[in-house]
């Protein structure tokens, strides 16, 4: 379950990898970084790091499934994660792959609600070549109608494969139920009806690329054994000629939820019961204590050292696993709780215990020492994780998509460090009210 949840909620911020304390400089990020803005509006963040010969190269497109606002057009952000490997006239897909392989490099990509990310780990000797390759496919992507249809078929196959997972079945229903207007209603891969229609939307796919894959909507992150001055010159050389205007998506705001929502789902196969419980929250704001406090709450109420975890998982053994996350999102989203229950008969009991645990935090301030200890553990975990270029670069994209920058990381952790027991209690009282609750229960088919 754990691996699936981590991949499913790829943008979810799990508190165990965060920090709540500032460094001696007053900032949590323990390194200097240089920001570059080209005349065409494209940004780059350069982070020199003592990693002899190694570089991580990330390209962050601030477009994800959130941006798929047109009826019947869900799934295209994820689709372009695939299509960007189809290549250009200079470097067709097969040539691109061959060059990357000859470098001994690894290249991959992922898509989520708010962003699409392309990433490589390379030897710094190949930095200019990689910049040539990456800038070319972002500026000059080209694919035929036949290639488009082939890839759209592969995407539908990916969707069908995902349906074999009860978690994905439950999550699709959960998102569809929780949102009425906003594009968070559909998952990253999209609605099945839209994916099946994709092969007939070649012209629309070109429109999607021309609107969103534009320089002002892209941030390049280069971390490792680099010379800032030389890297800046390379950015200007290879990305400077890129042109085109970004078009803002016309996303409808989600109306306030006025009553709890609940659905039951039957999975066509054997599975332990699954519960997905979410509470509506605000959009990301690094300075909002009420919002930020929920990052602490996720660990204190649902983490492996919490009373609820000890009771349901260890002592009573009614739950196989339980996790919670405060998903930092560009628009108002959900605080999410995922549970795998061992017995259908215990679902109501487990649901009740979760609500009781939440109420306990709403009624009583958390122990100040527990909160302080959590902040210290977070700092240690965060700093120890910044031990190589890819580990550093991989932390940046989500914050970049939220604000277009990484300065916000320092702002966020300043707020986290200032959270008091009363702040946390106030946050729980504010967000965890019945009308904000969304609950999906999935059960296996009875055969």
C-alpha cells in the first residue's frame, strides 16, 4: 500500500521529509542558488553542489491535469509527458534515446495535478549536449498524426492497467465526488471517456502544446558540479531563441462544500476494504499559519508514533495501514487520509475512531514538547536528505509550480517553525468540520 500511495500522491508533502527549523542564516535551504531569467521569460534555478562530475537536470512545466479545463479534454498533460519523448526533426525519438543512453544517463518524467516534470542525471561533461537536446524538444516538438494515435492508445492501455488496482479505482471516484466544478475533479490520467476519444484529437493536442509549453511557463533546475557563469551562458544560447506566449487556463473555482459526501464502491476482485477520507482545505499559502499547521497535524494525528496508529494498527490490529497528507496545491484542495481496513465489519468503527482522534486535537492543544520534537526530527530528516544533486533537485519542482520560485521554501519553514499548539488546534477546528468531509469506501466483490 505504502509504495502505491507515494506514487499516487506524487505531489503530497509527507511531513517526515520536511523541516520546521531555520538554519543559522535564517533560511532552511543550506546552499546558495542563482536565479536566471531570460529575455523570453523562461526561468532557471542554478544550485552549485559539491558532487564532483555529477549534475541533476530538471525541467518543470507549470501545467498538470489542473489545467485541463475544457470539457472532454482531460488527460492531455499526462499525454504530453509521453509525447515529449517523440522527438524533433533534429533529434527524433529514437535518436534522442540513443544519445541519452550513450551518455550513461537516466531520463524520466512524471505528471501530477499541478505540474509536469522531466528529469535527467548526467555527468557534467554532457551538460551542454543535454541542454541542446532538452531545449530542442521543448522548442520544436514534432509528431505525426499516426504517432499521436499510437501513443494515445498506449495511454489508454495505461489507464486500463491502473484499473487493476483497487486504490486507483477508489481514488478516481473520490476525486470525482469531492469536486463539482474545479479541474481537480479528474485524476492526472483523466476520465476514461476522454482518453478513449483522444485518438481523434490530434489538432487539439497541438493547441495544448502551443498554449502551455511556452518559455514563461517553464523553469529549468540545474544542481551539482556546475559553473554558474558558464551554465547561464548555455541557457541563453539554447533557450534564448524560444518564443511563444503562454495562455492561462480558464479554471472554474470550486463552490464551497455545504454538506458531507460519501460513496461506496465495489471493486471487481479481491481486496481488503479501502477508505479515502478528505477534508476541503485552502490553496497553498506559505505564510498562513492555519493552513501550514496541517502539515504538523498529519504526522501528530496519523503518523506511526500517534495514538491513533498505535491503537488501530498495533494494538487492535483492525487496520493494515493508515496514512495522512496535507497536499500543497495551487488551488483549494483536500487534506487526505487513506486507510486499509482488515475486515469489512470494522469500517464503521475505524471511521468513528478517526473522527474521534481529530476531535481530540480540536478540543485540546497538542503537547508542546511533542510539537517541538517533531520540528527537530523534521529538520534532521530534511538536511540529511540533501546529499546528492538529484535528491536536491527532486525537492524543488512542487514548490516551483506553486509559486514559480524556490524562495517560498524558506518562507514555508519559517511559518512551520512558528506554529504553536494553539495554532494547530485552531487549524483543526477550522478545517475538520462535517460539511468539509468526503468519504469513499471501497469493498471487494463478494464471490
